[in-house]
């Protein structure tokens, strides 16, 4: 039936859009990612020593 073909084509297009959107989100997340070294340097050692004293 012709209707079945258009439905499957539409589903394939939606699946392709979902994959593309997922790849864009992953690329954006990777671009926004902060290296571990930067996050560990955020809190100076002095502050921790002062809190304990």
C-alpha cells in the first residue's frame, strides 16, 4: 500500500532527525565540558585549611 511507504519514510526521517539532534547535543556538551584540572583548581587550599582550623 502507498500509505505504508509514506509512513515508513516519515518514520525514517524522524529517526534520522533524532540521531542528528543527539549528535548535536553530544557535540555541544563536549564543547562545554570543563577539564577536571580546572574544577579542582576552583577551591584554593587555604580555604580548606582555614575551615579545619
